[in-house]
């Protein structure tokens, strides 16, 4: 039994350390996933604390994994791990059976698991942790000074997350990483089947509305009055583009996406997801790029999900003269994990990405 117990400790410990480190690489990503759960569970009052929850959860996963591996205070940590995995199993079961959340984010954005895979992974972990919990009294520390190791793991876990929140993730697992071509990522993967839609026409006669297909709508019958046209999904495709919502719209509502992605000169995108929550200390560096723009050496566009009025006030406050375009807020948060983030494009290929702390 001791051999099995030690094997389970290694599996559980390594998995929790790995899971915690993967998510600690991008704590903001986990906080966004938490906000998604809070919204579905009608707990939106917790959303302002999602980042704090994310950081603390990642720290606990890493520290608990280390504690299980070295046998540190197993009576406490086995109980806490059991509570955590029960909570995780509930969440993944909810995601699976409700169908409201497709991915739980248990390994961040670097390793994607479906709701089914995540649920059975948590069930397996629950069984293993139950065994560890029942035999916790027979687990002794591997060596003296295990408390120091746990303390160092705690400091390291917080330190990693402090760094990536101040800068950017060490490993960018999202579609907007340096080297990726945005136009290519907006295409369906090779061999993928797109969604198939059917045009549906809504007509009204004698106060009753009826839907018609493209082949049988009553275009010759003047007693039917046209009301609406919509697209109806008749067959779901088997894949989606990695980048779906990269749509840049100028102040007049004109789509500038292709013009920006196909520009022959270097293009800087200054991503400010929410202008009211933008960090500080970047003004001089951005104004230096603005001078290059005035000299027609580069293009620079601000990109924000804020309203036009908020953007104009932000530009005036910081002395920004280059144009701003608007884009979906989720897409901006995916493209840049800091607010603001600066991206350099060359023919749509991402050549550089910097947190506002690191703008060159």
C-alpha cells in the first residue's frame, strides 16, 4: 500500500504544481474564466475580486502540490486538497451538464481540455486525493526543513504572478503571440468544415408571421408582406478560426481591419481595453512613436472598447493625436494582457508585443 500511496502522492503533487504554474503564467486569463463562471452562477458581485482569487488559487495549487510531494503537514493539506477537488469537480460537472461553459481553464490557455475531459480528470483526482486523505497519518516528511521549501514555493508563486502582471506572460499561448500572422489565424484550419447557414425570410399575412426558405418564399404573392431576413444555422462546423473577433472600426463606423493588416509600413496597435482603467507611465514612450507617425515613418492606431466620448477624453488627457479604432473588449483582452499593450505589426504579422511597462 505504501508504494501505491507514494505513487499517488507523486501524481497528485506534480499535477497540482504543473496546473498552478501553467495558470500562474497568466493569472489574468484565469480571472476572466472566473468572471465567466460568476456570471453563469449569478455571483457577479464577486467579479471585482476575480484577479485576487486567481492569484491565491494558483499559489495554493503550487504550494499544495509541493506539500504533498514532500509530506509537509499532510493532515492539513490533504483536507484542503480534498475540499478544493470537490469544488473543482462541482464546477466541471456544472460546465459539462449545463453546457453553458465549454472549457474550465484548469490548465489555462496552453492546454485546452473539453468539459468532458476536465470532468473525468477531476473525478480521477478526487479518487486519488481521497486515498491520500484516508492514509494521511501514515505520510511523514521526506526530510527536515520541509517548511522552508513550502515557504520558498509560496514566495516563488507570488513572485511569478507579480512579474507577469507587471509585464506579460512568460509563454504566450494565445493566438496573438509574436510571430503569428493575424490574417492567417482568422482563417479556418485546413480541412475544417465551416458552419452552414440557410437564409430565412419572414413574411406576414393577416397578422400572422411565417418563415420561408430561399426556395419557397412568396415573392409573387403580394398579399404577403416582407418583415425580416435572418440566417439560420442548419449544420454546425467542426472548427473555428483561432482569431474570430479582430474587427477594427473607425469613428465613422467603417471597417478598417484589412487596411491596417495589409499596410506596407510597420503598424503599431496601442491596445487600451478600458481607457478609465489604463495604467500610467507610458506617455513619453508612446509620444515618441507618435512623432515617428507624424514623420510618416510608421502607422499607429489606438484600439479600445471604450465609447467614442471616453476615447476622445483619454486622447486629450494624454496628448494623443493618432487615430483610435474600436474593437470588441474580449478580443483586446486576448491580444494584450496588460492595459495598455503595444503590438507591432508588419503585413499583419506580429513582430513585437510589450506591456506598457516595457514599451521600447
